């Protein structure tokens, strides 16, 4: 009986370790395949026209890539170097995944999907936030809210629905965005082009980070899983072995050896 339990337990451990390693190996190989395909078909290099556009915009904007720690470049922030005519500061930010998917865009891989971004204009403790969309290298205003330093998030008026405003008012807001805030066609094109480029780079970076976790956890996960399997096996078979032995002693009490 002991021999049977040991052999069965060892077999279960080896089998469970094989199953987990096989599963993780499959995932690892698929991730490697995806990384190779993505880097070969879409090299992670900034397109020449994007490099030139970024260099041109850098004369008017301070462009900051990534988070405060610089861990990634999924988010980009742009600070206008010059103040507006009345001394307001202009700040623009967007995330590479804040795209608006449209069927016409999905059918044409050469076109960049419309991108949502936010522009903040601050002066004397009050900030006007403009929710915008970059579409076909044109910046459109979708919504406007006003907040002050004294107000808490969620307390301020959310602003009117811009579609309900007169056409000339909406047009003047977009003119203000272009001329006073400096969010012209070049900035609108840059946001969409950068989102395309950076989303691809971040996807490959994500694949590599997942690979690190998967590869490091193979042996550890197999060990933990096999321990659990072994413990579960012993919890069932060892009490069974004891019961069989006790039952044999009980039977021998009624039928002693001759």
C-alpha cells in the first residue's frame, strides 16, 4: 500500500508539473511569436514625418512623454511655451488608446483613427477644460467645462451640449482653440500620428513585460501546483490506508491465525 501511494503520488506530481510547464510553454511560445510578428511587420521606429513634425512643434510646445516616472510613453503631455494674449497657460494631454473607432477608418489602414484629447486653459485660479477630437488633422471641440481651485471634482457645472449652441458660437470656440491656444492642424495631426505610433510600441512593450512574468513563474507555479495536488492526494489516500489496516486488525480479532 505504501509503495502504491508513493508511486501514485510521484506520478501525479510529475504529471501536474508537466501539465503546467506545457501550458506555460505554449503561452510563452505564442507570446514570442506575437512579438516577432509585430516587430517584423511594424518596426518600432518613429516615422520620419512624425519625427519632423515633433521637431517643428517642439519650438512652440514642451512635449513630455510618459508618466511622471518615465515608465511608459502611453500618455503624452504638451505645455504651450507662450501664454495666450490675456496671459493664460495652455496644457494639452492625451493617451494613445483614446481613439474613436469608426468602420470607415477600420477599412482603411492608412488613415489614423480620430483621437480624443483634452486642452486646459488656466488663468487666475480658474481652468477651462475643452474635450476635443482630432479628426483628419482638424481639432474639434466636443465639450467645455469650467472649474476653480476651490471646487472639488464633480461639483462644477458640466457645461452645455455644444450641439445646442448657435453655429457661430461653436465656430468661434474652435477658432479660439486654433489661434489662441495654438492647437492648429499640425497639433491635431501630431496627436493622431503619435497615438498610432505609440500604441504599437506600447503593445510590444506589454508583450515583453508579460513574457518576463510568464517565464519567471513557470517553475514556481509548477512547484506550488504539484504540492497542492500531492497534499490533496495524501488527504484522501492516507486515511484510506489507515482505515484498511484497522479493518484488517478488526477482522483478525474474530478470525485469529491458527
